[in-house]
C-alpha cells in the first residue's frame, strides 16, 4: 500500500508541475484562468479563490488549466484568444518546459547522492575477451556505437543490449585521437528464464572506469544524463512508429504507477527499506517520466500542447487567427482519440497486473 501511495505522489507531482507551468505563464501574461485541476473525472474537492477554481478530481491520470477563450471565442480582454501569438506560445509550451526543468533538477539531486558514476572508458577485459580481440583496448573511451552518440553508461548499455547479432561499429577516443573500429563482436549467452524458455543476451566482457563525485562531474553527468533520457524517449517513439515496439508495449498511468511501485517493493526487505537506493531509483524513474511527459506533450498532435503550438505557428505565419471554434473541434477530436488510446493502454496495464 505504501508503495502505491508513493507512486501516486510521484506521478501527481509531475502532473502538478506541468499544469503549474501553464498556470503561472497564463497569469503572468494576463490571461484569466477559470479552473486549475489536478486529476480528471468527478470532483473530490474544489475551492474558489478569486477568479480561479482549484479542483482535485478522482482519477489521478492527468490534470488541466482551463483558460478563458482557450477553445472558443470570448469578448473578455483577458481571454487566451485575445493575447499575442508570442504570449500564447509561451503559455502553451510552459507546461512541457517545466517538466523538462523538473527532470533535470531530479537528475541533479540523484547525481549528487551518487558516490561513483560509471564512465564509458574501458578499464579491464575478461580473459580471451571477444571484444578485445576485435580491436577494443583498455583506455578506450567509447563515444559512438552504430552511428549513435554515447553520452552516458546508460546509452552504452542500451545500445549493446538492444542489438541482436552482437556485432558493432564503434568510435572511440584513444590517446586523444578518434578511431573508428569495425565489427566489434561479443559472444551471446543462452539462459533459461523462469518459464523454462531459452533466452539470449549479449555477454559484456569488459568493465569501465569509475568517475568520482565532484562539482564538475555532478554538472557534467547531470547534463549528459538529461540529454540521454530525452534521446532515449525519441528513439523509443521512433521504434514504436517503425514497429520495433508494439502498441501493447505502451504503458499509461496505471503501468507507470505499477512500475514505480515495483521500484519501492524491490528496495524493501525483511530488515527494512534501503532508503538510499530507493531514493536514487525513484529519482531516476521520476526524472525519466517527467522528461517523457514534457517531450510527449510537444508532439504535433491535436489536443496536445504540440498540436496547439502548430496552430499558433500557422497563425503567426499567415498573420490571421484560425477560428477558435474550428481549432476547438480539431482538439476535441484529438482528445477523444487520445482518451480511447488511454483507455486501451490502461486496459492492457490492468491485464498485465492481473497476469
């Protein structure tokens, strides 16, 4: 139960930060905010403060900042539709921007409480290591694998583990010079999983150098990991579009809460909770989710912030506003499709939990 509460709190904070971005940008731009809601569906609590109603709703799967004249025409001088294109763009992207900032802050905190970081510089090989015989050397700093830049050890591991044949083209920095290495091969381990099926995994036959914690390394690692997380999300979206991942692999709020709950459970033993490791893992996952929410909301799809941004850019180019009613219809249709997708993903998440 405690793990579920922690998971909902983490997800709730990410939602609040996103909607607060829209809220504060709207207020600073002189836009009237009718309602600031956390959650969706029926209201649990609501309170009117000044011109804005603040609501807590039943379903912890999102939230919204309802502005005057956002999806319809309005004669109010403080309506969203009455403001300049630049101000509306700032309001629209503020939520995603706040999520990206939150993600970076969480990564800085996570990095600050980590004693040692893994680098991408090779320090040791197993005896008769396949990768060493193919050209890798101790001291090589891996900066690229199969054309993909390597920012952190997470990128390193992702690129190695997502490959199928165990053969890679790598670019390394050796003695200050960049070298391109072709056909670096790794052996494949065959293992039996819990259900008795044989699975294969790449055998990593080397270790990497540690990086000691310090002000410079905290700053560097935080920035690199933020970029790494953002790129990982884009790569995953691309894999989804190309069919490498299927729609059943998607997770919604239920799946995310379940994953966070698993992190809490994994760090809980009979002797208590490993708070240090739990905090690190929670910060890492929360940062990834927050950056994910920020990037996803900027996709140019109706009902998302990115969809609204497209309309504003078009308006700025043609110097003529698009009918709020027509734009509202597009966003309503997009929201309906998005809700259908969310229902489908949520249903799959529940089935996964049952199984």
